[in-house]
C-alpha cells in the first residue's frame, strides 16, 4: 500500500507506477515471494480521498477483495509515521523500518 501523490501532481502516470510495481513484483517472485495485489493512492494531500495513508481506505479495499484478510492478524511494515498511524487505526501490528534498516518501534496491537 503506497501513497503516490506524484500522480496527482503530474510527475508520473499510473502506467509509470505500474511499470515500477511490475519490476518489484517480478523481483519478489524470483526470490520466492508473492504479493497478491499492490494498492496505491494517486491523490494529493488535502483531497480527502479516504485512501491516502494514514486513512485506511486501501486496507478496507484489500479486505473487500480478499475477505480472508484479518487486520488483527496483519502486520503493517513501513518507513513513515503515516504508515504507523495507518496500521494503528486498522488494529494491525506495526513495524517501522528506519534509515539504518533496523527494526524499531515494534508495537504489538494484538490482544
Ligand atoms: Zn487516495
């Protein structure tokens, strides 16, 4: 799940983002991983779209499309405050990746 306000600002197109995502997914699959779908918010700040993190619209969309998704068993891994707020709002475990690539701010929200 990714905020991509560069689309709203005309810095890149949805197709540009798709090319980047396809490259990423290809690498992940070659390494034995799997990602079912990439969600992105193409809107700019202040548009109140509901999908720009820290709003949880993208999580709700994912749960709608993949009903087996259980936020209480989900882990939000991100590098920003908005990622952590997103995870906390959705009731997920959050893991913040910092610049030195270590795991910190591990906040278990499971009961
Ligand atoms: Zn949005």
